[in-house]
């Protein structure tokens, strides 16, 4: 006699929990999704048409979730905007929104779908988690009514939030996060009144969650890691790659290393908008990653990760990011400099004119030191050492300190800082350091073809980013990306 469906589900769920408890590792998955977008319109579509579009995307996500579960994954992260896309005004996105309650209500939408009114998207996501006995992380839209007694209530009488939800293997809503740092084009959404630090416990560690642009700011990103002490961060994103420092895989891998946590990064996939790059990143480097600008296909990634990375014997030691750089005299070359633009940021650059040498470049309070030796310098390629110490951004301004060994786009020094994806020059060795005014520094090494360099570099306890041996592929950039959060301008909500 076959067991009933509820008993079968309960048995699978218990087995999943026991398996997770029996190990200090877990299997994580992320899915990079080629989102099916709605037709552009300023007018709202019907709720039925909105749901039809969302179901098309959820059909794809459900297939990825089933495949991940069959391969043993305990949790899967899907992208920001992965269910309805991003072509919206404030009015036109409304039919895609649902009322998402706080997780304290103890709700399983799969078994009680109408408890908080119509919630077909939450119901379906909950059932995906429940039917596959897996944690499911998704990004959807939340709506909350407000009235004139609230001085910040929008004129249409509602708040609209870019929202992450997490359903556990029983299908219960266990986390809800409202994005706090909205990117400049997200005028369809509101900022929550206060930043949220959302965490939840699992049999395989403590998890935190935030969305895309949030990763660049103290709240909530640093708060979750430094104050809340999460082991793993869930990161739905719709990341548009920006060379040389902010390609998705490059920066997200560096952030996981700099913060000392696992980062499960799921990106949308749209090559017309330069969106690609997902991965399972650890304090030691990428466990798996994907970057594809040549096709329109999605990609499922899985990897076994440490549930408690801080307890791992390979966990990186604490780093004093300015110790080495402040202990030495300046290398020659600091007076032989020129200015160059990386997007709108004006860097101080010095050309590396020899195949080997020592250089120092300074800007503001930051001095960057480089020792290097090229193994096969191409005559048609120019590399520079660069420094930047200042505010970046438009709507939200935030403070960067950056030291970078960087390939220029051409032999014209005016192209230094412009995007470049390929190189021919390899390095016998490099050692990069800086006089950073912050402990929040993220080490990046990017090879030709926008490829990472797992296991090929290290960060010493005195703050030097060093190649372990020679670079196995031609180098685009080696960068120390620092964030002085205390010098950021106030969040737009607080100005």
C-alpha cells in the first residue's frame, strides 16, 4: 500500500533535515534565469494577463527547482525580477504585486492559499518548495495600503516594495525582505522606512538575505555579516555588468572573500542589458560560477558548501588591509602620473613602462603600492597602476577607495579605465597593497574573457594581494576595492 501524500511529504522533509544535520556542509543551488519580459506599456494590464506572464516564468523556475532538488540541493536562489521582469512604471507594475505578510504569521500558502487574500504567486512558490522539499528563494513585489495619516504615504495610497521571499521545505514563508537601496531606475518601488536585517535559521547555518544594489552598502549588507553573524547570504540580483571592477562574478566573489561568508548569487540573464554572472561564492573563492554573454539560455549551478564557514580550518585569517602599505616608503613613480576616467570617477594612474618594477600612486588619503613582473608583455598592451579615493554614484553617493593594476583598452593612455574584456599579457608575479582607511576591502582578480582566478592568488595578513605563482591566463585587472561606509552621504530617504 502506498503512503498518503502528506505522510510521504513529511517523511521526505524529515529525511532532508536529518541529512543536513548529519553534516557540516550543504548543497546550494542558484539559477540564472533568462526572464520572459512583458510588453512595454505605461498602462496596467489585467490581473489575469499579469499572472499569465508570471506563470510562464515560474514554469521555467519550477523546472530548475525540480532539477536542483533531484541533485540533492537543500536551497535554491532565483534572480531579482525573475518572475515579471523590469519594464514598469509605478502604475503598470501594480497588477503583478501581492500582499506579502510578515513570516511571523506562520503561513503555508500551498495549503492555505486564500488566508491573506489572492496570492497565486506565493501559493505556487510555496508548493514548489513543499513538493520538492527544498528552500526556495524568489523575488516578487509586495503592496501595502497606507492613508493620509501617514505623512510619507504615496498619493495613490499604497507602498510598493521590491521584495525577496523564502519558503522552507514545508512551503512555509520563513523570510520576507524589502529592498532598501533601490537602483536609480526603480521608480516603481518605495524605500522601506527603515533598513531591514532579515535572518532565519536552518539545519545548515544562519542565513541572511538582501537584493542586488544593497550589497554595496553598510545597511543591510555589513550589518547582516558583522552584527547578525550570518553564515550564508542569499542574493537575488539583476546585475548589469560594468567593467573593470563591477562585473557580477568578479565583485560578488570578492565580496564573499572580503566579508568571510558564503554568497549565493542568482542573476537574471539578458545579454542586451549586459546581465549575466551568477555563482556560489565562499570565503576561499568561487565554488561554481557562470558568465555567458553569447547565448540567451539560463543556467543552474550547484555546489557543496560549508554550513559554518567561520569554523572551517581553511577560513581566511583576519587581515589588516593597510599594514604593509603604511610600513614602507613610497616606491618611485608617484610623480609620473596622469588622470583617467573609470566611468565618471577620476583616477590617478601611472603607466607600467617596464616589464618589472615597483610603483606607488596616491590620491586623497590613499596610496597604492605595486610590485610586479610581466612574463610575456604584449607590445600592443598598456597596464597602469591606479588609485581612487572619493564618492561614486548619482542618486545615492557612496565612498570608494580603490587600488588597481589595470589593462588599458589600447595604447592610447586616454583609454585607461574604459571597459576591456580581453588581454594577452601574463604576469610572473604581482603584489598590490594600499593605505586603506577601512577594514572592508574586497580582492578582485579578473582574467581575459571575464574569468575568475580561483586558487591563483592570496591575500596576506598584512593586506597584500599577491599572485601565488604566475597568472595562468592574461590579466585584465587585479584590484583591491575598499568601501568607507562612514563617508557615504545619507540614504535618499533620510535627506
